[in-house]
């Protein structure tokens, strides 16, 4: 834009309120004309955050039941409406976004990677779509199994925005799916220590499976890993991975019943570390109840309510360390992709799912 340099954090793109940081902003300037420290990306795939996709899908199902039509059409219309209104894919109900896959079209001369990143590079952004200026021309396909949407569009990445070139040896949609949840296994690697009892809630989803691998790796032979899944199909995925000492089904929105199911699996012991990877709200108290006094709960789920977690823990007098699921951890992309390299069974499962 006429050689102008934007704020490295993107505040120059915030329209409502003007000059705010882009994530909390209601609306962004999504024009595909870059400042001299931005990247312009031709977008072809959106990987929608699991909590957001679930909410949008449920709303689309309700609308289809009410007025008719295909669920996928209503879902696509909802995504297009959000982007038209806000200049980004920022779900107003869940507050979350996702990430994208695309091709670099233009690199601003003052962008930090101006000397090394060439137009034509395929990359996945590692910052949320809830803060990424996005312009969608059309939605070509909605994949409800993968939470992915094929599109024609444009996105802008700020100077502070992190990204990962797509590894040439991995199918692109597979790499996108793994990188979307890269923070979960990386944070699990930081939190789990040898000998820990680890509980993964939502263990049959893509973040949960990666956390089972990393939790088993870090807890070692003296630790134990438990997988809580919401359905038999999710439990079967966790069982097929062969990393958990016990896999069981429970509704994490019912904390007392879920605690009873966990204690049956664990022999009555609470977890040292609990990893919450669910995509629905209302599971905070199950996470807290299942964690020992002085233990750690990692809320990776974007459906988590800080208020429910904090006041709920206070209400039962449970002193646990609660970690908010920052989607970024230094080197998290390498940790997540290494999970596939280290575990052929996990890679085969993800290839069947996402490739």
C-alpha cells in the first residue's frame, strides 16, 4: 500500500475498534494489497478450529432441519457471512478461528523473511484465522470429516505472523491438519515428566492422538497414560494407536460420571497431568476433578471457559495449576510433525484420515 510500513502486530488493519490488536478487533481491513512488511497469500484451504467447526456444523444442521437444504450449504454460507462481516474467520460464538494453507504471492520488502521467502512457496499459517485478514471469493467444498474448507481467497500475514513451509514428503492436507494443533503435543512435552499419570480428554481427535503419543513418550515406562473418549468410534482410534494403558468412554460434560469412569480405569488414582482436547464446552470440571492436588491441567480446547475452570476449582477446593492452551510454543511445528515420523502407526492413521 504505497510503500507504507504497518504495525508488526497488525493494528493498522483493525477497523473496529480502529487501531486495536487484530485478534480482539471486531472487523479487519482484508484488502489483498499489502503494506511493505506483510505477506500476501493465495488461499486454497481453511482448517477450521474444531470447537468453531462443531458449533457452525450444529447451527447448520438446525437450520437445515428448519428450512431445508443441505447442511454443507448452510455451513458454507455461515463461514462466508462471518468473513464478509468481520474481514477474518472469527467465530463470534466460540471466539476461535483456525489456520490456512496457501501459496505466497507477494513478499513485502520490509517483511522479516523478505530475503529468504520466495513467491510460490506453499505454507501453512501458524496464527489463528481469528486475527488474519481474509477475503473469500468462494467456497468450493466443505469437508465435514476433516473440518477443512476448500476455498478461493486471499489472506495477509503480518510481520509477527508465524508460518511453516509445507514439508515436501507429506500430503498438504495432512500437514495442515497436524500443524493446526501443533501447540497441543508441544505443550504436553513440556508438562509431562517421567513417571506421571497422564489423562487425555478427547483422546480420539487429532490433537488428542498426538498428545497420547507425546504423553507416552514423556511419561515413559514408569508412567501411565489414560485416554477418555466421547464415543466408541473415538475410543477405537485411541485403542488402535496402542499407547494408552486404558481407553474408556465418558461424557466429559458430566464431571461426576466421568470421574467415576476414570477412577475405574486408573485404580482410583487422580492424574498428575490432564490434557483437555475436547471440542465442546462444559468439560472444565471433569478436567479439574480428575487431577490430583498440586497437579496440572492443560486446556488446549478453545471451548474452555476460564471462568468455569477458575471458579469451579475454587468451589471444590482443588489446588491445581491450570495452563491455558496457547496455540504457539517455540518449535511446536517440529514437535508435531516429529510425532508422525516417530510413530508409523500414528502417521498411517492420519494419512487415512487427512491425506
